[in-house]
C-alpha cells in the first residue's frame, strides 16, 4: 500500500517513522506542486483544519480514499460531498485505547443518568503549540456524553462571566509544556467521584493507528469513524463483559 500524506509536522514525522517506504510523498503547506503528486492507494491528512477542504477535493478528484486525522474543522456537508464516491475515515484520534475509552465514557454517561445529583465534565491538557481547542478527542468524549447523558444538552468551555448552566457539559482546556495529550473524564456526586484518565506519552500510538486506519479504509466507500475501525476488536470485549 502506498500512502500520500498531507502534513509533515509532529504527527506526520511520527507516521513516517512507522510507515517508512509506504509513504510515496509527504507535503506541507506549499501547495505549488500538488498537481504533480503521484497516484497513491490512500491519502492521509495530518495537517491543519483550514486545509481540509482542499485535501478533500484532491481526494475526490483522484478518487482516492482519505483518512482525516486532522482536528479543528467542521464540515456539515461532508457526507453529501463524499456520498459513495470514495471512502473517508474521520479519526480525530487514531488510538485504539481512545476508542475503548470512548465506550467507557458512554457507560459513565448512562451511570450519571441514574443519579440526579451526578455531574459529568471533561478536562484536557496539550502542549503549548496545539492550534485548536478543545481537542478533537475531547469533542469525541463530549459527544459520547451528550448522547448517553441527555441531562447535558451541549458542551461549553468554562464560561468566563457566568455560572455553568445545569445542562451544559464543561470541557476545560489547559495548554502548556510538552504533554502529547491528556484527557480526564469525571462523574462527580456530592459524596464521591470517578475519573478516567488517558495520557499519551508520545505520538507513536497515533501513528500506528493511522497506518491501521489507512489499511481499513481501502475498498470501502462512504464516511466512517474510528469507532467503525475499532468495533471488530472491541465488540467481543464488551460482549464478554456483559
Ligand atoms: N488523529 C490523531 O490521533 C491526532 C493525534 C495528534 C494530532 N492530531 C492532529 O493532527 C494535526 C497535525 O498535528 P501536528 O502536531 O503534526 O501539527 P504540526 O506539527 O503543527 O504540523 C502541521 C502540518 O500542517 C501543515 N500545514 C499548516 N498549514 C497548512 C496549510 N494551510 N495547508 C496545508 N498544510 C498546512 C504544516 O506544513 P509545513 O510543514 O509546511 O509547516 C505541517 O506539515 C492537528 O490537527 C492535530 O490536532 C491528530
């Protein structure tokens, strides 16, 4: 399998370490030579949200599957644009561990629904150079909580000049230092609290996950998420735990 990679920053370099010769080309923000890029089996975007539209058009024009690892974008018409023309995998977090944790977060949300006094919230911490906030992963956890704990109807970063409304899910963001990525998800009642923590020490789990994702999307059409990729490995685990 030959890969074309948009992005040669921290995650792009980690992907190169893992994928080696499978990467046919890897480009940054200089778009001048895009037309000359060789055909590949799968495109991987690990660049910046602002460039995604252009990269999606490139993938559609080349009829090449696209794995989107980039965060900090919103494209409400993604499904319509993609249709069944190519396969697109949206993966704001490539780690299988995060896919596993997302399922646990859903359980936490359901658990919090059983106790009127229970609150849920998320805290995330990333290195100072991260450009978007909250992280794409925090948004995945927030969405899982909104769906499993409907007493929360929307997420918000802590509002500066008012108290949090009861139906608001707080996503707290810390930027600084060198932490690759850290997320805490808490269920909190007056008497006790549970916190699940995920800490990434480096980008290697994401780079390996990106490679797995690129293999998975080949031969598929439509829009998918990492939950689809992880289902094969996680479904048996959760079925066994019932
Ligand atoms: N899915 C996951 O598991 C996961 C994990 C970690 C990070 N991420 C996300 O992956 C993305 C990249 O992270 P990173 O830490 O590697 O970032 P980074 O080190 O800042 O690298 C960003 C890359 O994007 C390129 N770029 C910047 N502006 C561009 C533009 N206008 N058009 C095209 N390319 C442009 C840069 O080009 P130059 O090389 O020319 O500067 C660089 O290669 C971020 O969105 C981050 O949140 C995802």
